[in-house]
C-alpha cells in the first residue's frame, strides 16, 4: 500500500484573501492610513462588492475585487466626508 501525502504550498501572491499587512507589502503604492480610511469610510460598499470580508475582527482583502472597486471609481474621492 502506497501512502500519499498532500503538500500545501501557500503562495501569498495567489491567495484570494490577504490581511491588511500582506496587502500593503504586495502593493507599496498604498499607505496604511489610506487603506484604513477607505475601509472605515467605505466599509458597506466594499462588503457589497466583496472587496473585503471579516474573519472575526480581522479584515481580509480580496485583492482582485478590491482592485476592481478602485478601477470602477470607488476611491475617486479620498479624504472628504462621503
């Protein structure tokens, strides 16, 4: 009998979700403050577009959906009260 073992190669670049720290490391154009502001001020829209999700209290970012949200103009206005 041959025993097979499955190996899991966790590649941070191919994972659908990233923590804020992982996202910032892979996307240096974003600042921590800017990302926090967008998540705080546009939480409902980001959740609706599935750009972020919550795992307990931890915010997880779906990179592809987050980028689509940005490209669609979701972050056109930053720093103003929406």
